[in-house]
C-alpha cells in the first residue's frame, strides 16, 4: 500500500511541476509578444518625432518667408494672400506644437525602448528558471507580478493612461513589483555560510549607501534640471509661433504697425524654429526619461541588496559570492572595484580621512 501512495504522490508532483512549466511558457509567450509590440511602437513614435518636427519647422520657415514677402508686396490681393497664408501656417504650427509638447514623442519612444528591453530581460529570466531550476507556483506568481508591474510602468495607450510628461515631483521610474518586507534580525557570528560573511554584508550595506547618496540622487537632480528646461521650451515654442501669427496678420495694416508686424512675424518665427529644434530635435523629453529610468535602476539595485540582506536565514539567500559578482557586473565594476567603491565612499572612511587632515 505504501509504495502505491508514494507513486501517487510522485505522479501528483510531476503533474503539478508540468502545469507550472506550462504556465511559465504561457507567460514567456505573452512577454515575448509584449517585447516585440513595444519595440515596434517605439520605432513608430520615434518616426513621429522626426516627421512632426520637420513638418512644424517647414511650416514655420514658410510662414516667416511669406510674412517677409508680404511686407514687400505692393498691396491688394498679393498682400492679402501672403498675409493669410502666413497666419494660417503659424496657427497650424502652434496647434501641432501644443500636441507635440503634450505627448513628447521622443519621450514616448524612449519609454517603449525601455519597455522592450525590460520585457526581453524578463523573458530571459523566466527561460533560465525553467531551464536550470525546479519551478514552483511562487515562480509563476513572481513572473505574473513582474509582467503586471511592467504593464503599469509603461502603458501602451497614447492618451488616458499615458505617463505624465511634466510631473510636479520627479521620482525614479519604477517597473518592478513593490513588496513590503518585514525587518529581519541581522545574521551574526562572522561564520561564512552560503558564501556570506559579516565582511560581505557590510560591503553590501556600504554599496547601498553609495547608491543612495551619490548615484540615485545625482540622476534625480539631473532629471529635475532637464524637466525644467523642457517646461520652458514647451511653453516658448507655441508662444513664439502664436506671436508670429499675430504679427503676420497685422502686416500692411498701417505704416508704423506694419513694420513692427513684419518684425514679429519673421523674428518670432525664427525663434520658434530654434526652440522647437532644441526641444524635439535635441529630444529633451527622451533625456529626461533616460535620467529618470537610470535613477530607477539604481533604486532597484538598492532594494534588491536590502531585501537580500534582510533574509534572516542565510540559506534562503542567493549565494553570497555569486550575488557579489552580479552586483559588480550590474554596476559595471570588477570585484576589487566594487570593494574599493564601498571602502572609499563609506561614511566611516570619510570621517577617518577628515580627522587625518585636521
């Protein structure tokens, strides 16, 4: 009877494992599809940025040229045609610019590139779990949580759920499930277990401190700076084309007003072209998203290290030596470089250095 029970238990385990693998493969297919979708949409939105910028600059240049020619025309139908054409082109450019500055095509393209890369990484992670491990239901739930977190962080719809392009407060991008973990007591004893030791734990804590004080904070500061520049450019572009439209509409109205109207129509048209090229040609929105995502990357590194260190049982953690190698590679450093980073930038070493100076 006992062998029969054991056989049934083994069959149940095999069926459960097979079901888990099937579910992971289903998630992998969905992740691969999302990665390709975000990649294609990213290319499309990058094309939007170039086409809209070229169109707006072409309209602005043509409108400025017409405003200048209108001032040289003798009057009559020629003046009226040039004046109306210039005003209509400036008005259309103003409307298009307001839409462009609202959706920020270059930033949209960067969001889709990030999403495609992260979905591709997630696909590889799930593939590795299936290939080298014995996947469980927890792996399925974790993969689902990551997919949903990525969907929330990088929505596909252009309007409604679109990410805020000019947020009131700048925060690092978050594309991973936020888990609230309880604090665990420190593992002591100094005995190396599962590749961990007190020295390695202290090194990881110092690395977290450096990431918070230096890297993440620096990229948040840069994000705020770029956002301010983008706000100024986003306001100036439509404002300049609007002023140019009013100037071109008044060309030839009277000798004094007409001369100033030409100045407004031509000069502000030129200024608008410069501003639009700086904002959308320079892809300032993309730079903001890049800095914000980089700050999010360092925040993810912080949370990963902290959650690993909070594991009470050392045996439940990832192997310490392997974890150290992963952290070093993700930060673009060698193992000695990572150890030097923790030692050089630690508060204790800074205090010791200051004491030596004074």
